[in-house]
C-alpha cells in the first residue's frame, strides 16, 4: 500500500519561500501521476500542481510562476515529491496534501477525485 508523508510546512511572512516534500513508499503502480492539493476549512480541496510519468505538468492559475513541482525517482519509481513555493501570499495559507494515482489524464490532474492515495497534510501559514 502506498504511503505518503508530507513535510516542510511552516509559518512564513508574505513574499517568503517554502519547500514542501512528500516521501513516497510502498509504491506499486506501473505508472503515476503525483499532485499537490491544498484545503482551507470550509472549502473544497483545491489542486495546486501535478506531474505525471510522461513529464506532463499542471498548475493552478493562482500559483503559476510562483510554485514549481518536482520529483525524485529511483529506477523510475517516485521516491519524493516536492513543491517549491516562492513569493508566498496570505491566500496560500492552507493544509497541503500530496496525492498519487496510477495515471490521471492531464485534463483531470487538478481533480481531487482522480486520486486514491493521500498523505496526512502539512500546514502552510503565510502572514503579512
């Protein structure tokens, strides 16, 4: 069973940077799409960034140019997923989750229902 463990969340000032990581273990899928989502209380989980085994990436409009998703692999098996977040804004405050599925069509990369495996989340707080 896939296990995802996020880390790197913190409290930062507006304009600051953070690097989130997600350790992936127990991976058995033949292919993969990995993603970051975020959620604030009372709102739906929102797709932030995603990438797949073919190198396709997707970003929410609100983070384009500020966030970068990347991964570490070992023999084509994902081991870590990262999210470099720059120029942080108060509206980036949320719990951030990583997610994975065997394969998600690029058109659905930002759809939370397309993913079956989730981490527990890491909190990011941006204050002015």
